[in-house]
C-alpha cells in the first residue's frame, strides 16, 4: 500500500466534497481516510466563501436578506447540494412511517418525496432567516 501524504487527503476531500477544480490522484483507502480526516478543511473553505460573499454584499449595501440568500446558496452550489440531498433523503425515509428496510429503500431512491421537499424548504428558510437577522444586526 502506498504511503498517504496529507495532500492526498486534502485533494480527496476537496475533489469529492466540492465542485472546486481539484484533481484527485489517489482513490484508495488511505486517500479516502485522509479525505475524511481533512473534510472539515473543505467545509471551512466553503464557509469562508459563503461568509465572504455575504460580507461583500453587505458592504455593497445589497441588504441583509439578499446577503443571507447568497450566503445560503454558496454552500449548496459548492458542494453540489450534498448535505441538502442527504437531508431530503432522510426526511423521506423517516417520514414514510415504513419499517426500517422500506425506509432505507426510500432513502436510496434518486427522486425526492413530499417530506423531503417540506424539510428542504423549511431548512433553507430557517438558514436564510437566521442569517438575515444576524446580518441586519451587524
């Protein structure tokens, strides 16, 4: 097995968890392990981009609501909606009221059901509302 460098882990994290143009050179267990260990660094980069855009819009007097919407949109765009998709799948599975095996099958489907839609709308609205309040207070 090849010795894994920290850069392999970072490349794996950014290359698989974001749309940022980072080439992943290794796809083995060592690189995947390093990728999961360095995933918070990718999350931090996404968060900095979201906060930076929000701050820029506030400095341009765009208003707290627009800054909040943009700040919520950045992570969704930079991560291909990865966490939003997982949230919707979980809501559909748990909301189905079916036994565990059926709920897991529902979660694995590529479409989105009513529980997923409702959960996504409420989650995104809550994020925008909180950020708009915080941006308005600043």
